[in-house]
């Protein structure tokens, strides 16, 4: 609950900067779908957690009806930390 309550609020005027929605290719050719339909079939949102140890970490959530992968996936991309808690030394091999 602490992490969920620390998710940064997205102001209404910034929703377009942090999210996207769309339709999968071929959706408008589906039987029973109006050719001018604007119904979203997929979307993504980028969120940030306002806690020091998550500083600068972007969480991206994607969902849709016709995504290429049907499995949940977590991708972690490590970056150099803003500071080191412990001093360490690299030695040449």
C-alpha cells in the first residue's frame, strides 16, 4: 500500500504526456465495428513512484486486446545510482 500511495499523481493536462491509447491494426475491419469507431483497444501509461529509492525509475504498463505477447512481463533496466552507499574499488584483471 505504501508504494501504491506513493505513485505520482498525473494532472489532467499532462495525461497525454504520460499515456497513449490506440487501436490494433484491422480493428475497424472487424464485423460489427463502426468504420469511424474511436474505441481504444490498447493503451500504455508511464508512472513514477515518489520514494527516494525509486527516484528516476519509470514504470510502464501496457495492455491491449491483440498484443503480440499474451504473458505478463517485467523488464528491468539498470542505471548507475545517484550515489553509492558503500565505497568499492574496481581492480584490473
